């Protein structure tokens, strides 16, 4: 028996519309137990969309993208640059370096020293007499010859003094003549015993006195003439004059004592001296070579040592000179000894006071090995040259080096042979024990000459 209850009066207050619209169906079962049907809200909706379709679509889209990427990835792998990049990343080739064999050349080893040029003669031109400066007869900085007129001090007072000296000399000569005449007369009278002996002696003394006065007058005349000559100040040596220290009209204080007025200075220009200091270590090395007979001694005046010089802006050694002086003691404060070389300077190109360099020979002419100075590697106090073995391995070799010659070539005394391949370019890419790809060159081609003597 089915009982259906309809309630059309709407939802009750305090209950939802869904509860008010519930329909309870009672079914009669064989065991006569009533069964309550579930409400419509707990049943599956009739029109909900399926979730399986979205999952299938997503999987198909992912599979398509994977296939597309695989296709393009295989295409890029076939390109040459992609394959080369893979090979480079996998096994990079050995770096390239430039190698060269040592250059063999006959030359004389030398040692460079820095020094300063000085004039052979340096003269302060000062006045010998006092007076007012009347004229200046040279241009500041002019090259003058010995005896050229430089200054004139007012000569009028000295001309008057000369005339006075001449008058005094004339008077002295007259007195002498008178004394001689009186002596002659007295001598005749003395022979006849008409004149006493005392008178004769007085006449002799008068002659001697007049003679002395005459000699003093001659000396005064010479001094007056000399003072007059000193009013014309001339160049004592040939060379280059400095500027004038006084202008015309100034009072000049002369003399040979005290502090006479300085008028100008003159320095000789040709030849010119070059002074430099040699350390005790270099001096001992030179002495050892002299003792072995390899080089001549600088103290042997019969065999002057020839040297080469250069100015500070020169890369070669155009100056040719000789060492003509070595000091007799070492300076205790610096541990050096003073050495002097003389260079010709006919065109006055070198000015005293300039700095320069001198190259002193330290061996005889002999064959030596040369490498570019840039190829030398310094490891603390050890000098190394990187060589390349026949199998391409970098092998560092300690070497004993000599001085730098011809701009930027370093003498190698020991440590390598003439058949070694020395790395001259690409040292930053070379590592000891590492493989490299050598490219052969020549030592002269890879040597970079120094500029301005540096």
C-alpha cells in the first residue's frame, strides 16, 4: 500500500525548500518492513560532464609537443657548428704557441751604467779690478773663443794711473842719471885725492838708491798697465758663456782676495766628460776579468778602454769614447767608485749636466745565444725559459742570463742549447707539462725593440 503525501503549502519557516519538497516513498516488501528512499539530493546528478575526456586531451597535447621537440632536436644535432661545439666541449685542442730557436751571434758582452755629462773646464769669470761696468760685448749663451772680449770696466781711472806711473818712471830715470854723473865725477876726483873717500861712498849709495827707485817705478808702470788691461775682461777658455750677472752701470768689485764680483761663467764643450758610479760588485767582476786576461784594465794608461754612450732618448749607441780616469777609493756611504769617460762633442750637441748611459765591455768578442727578453719568465729568484719538447710538452728550464743587447735580446749563458724550441709568443697559454701546438718562427722576428732607449 503506497501512501503519498503532498504538501503544497510551501516550505515551513525555519526549513529549506529542499527539505519541504522531500518526498518519502514507503514500499511494501515481503518482510513487510518499510524502506525509506534516499532523497533526490544524494543521488547522482543526471546531466554532470565526464572528467575522462579532459585527461585524454591533455595527454595527447603533451605527446604532440614531445614529438615536435624530438624532431627539431634531431635537426639541430645535424648542423656542423652544433657538432663542432660538442666536440670542443668534449676534447679541446692544445693551445697554439710560437717557438723559435736561440739566435747565435758573435758579440762583446757589456754592462750599462747611468751617469751625467760634465764640462772638462768650468770657469767663473770675475773682475780683477774695481770700477763701473761700461759695456757687455757678448750675447747670453753665446759660444766664445779664448781671448774674446766679454766686458769692459770703465778704463779712465786706470789710464790716469798709467800716465802717473810713466811720469814716476821718467823722474826715477832722471835721478838715476844724475846720481851716475855725480859718481863719475867723484871717482875722477878720488883718483887725484881731491875728493874724500866718504864723498865717493855717498855717490855710490845715491846711484844704488836711484836704481832701486827706477826699478820700483818700472814695476808700478807695469802694474798700472796690467790694471788697465784688466778693465777689458776676456774669455779665459773657449766654450759656451752663460748669462751676464750684472748690467751696465753697476759697480764691479775686483781683486784677487775676498769675493770679487761674478760676471758670468764659461764651460768647455769639446771634448766632454761623462761621470758614472760603479758598484763594488761590478768592480770586482771587472777586476776578475782583467786578472783572467779577457779585458784590458781601465787603469792602464797605455791601453784605454773604449766605451759606447747614448743620450736618454736614443735606442742605439752612437757615442764613441774612452775611459780616462778611475777614482782611487770607494765611497763608503754608497759603496761605489767614480769612473770618468771622455767623448768628443764637436757640434756641441751634448750639454753639460745631461744624463746618459755608457756601455762598458765585459768580455772579448765571442759567440753567444740570444732570446727575446719577453720570453724570460721569473719564478721568485729563478729565471726560466719555456721550451717545447718534440711531443709538444711544455718543459721549463732554469737559465743563467746576461745583459740585454740590440734593444730587446737577452744573452743566455747557460741552461738551454741552440736546438731548443723556446716559446716566444703565447706564454700565457703554456703550462708546464701541458701539450701545446708549436708554430715555428725566428728569434729576430719575435724580438720587440725598445723605444727611447727603454
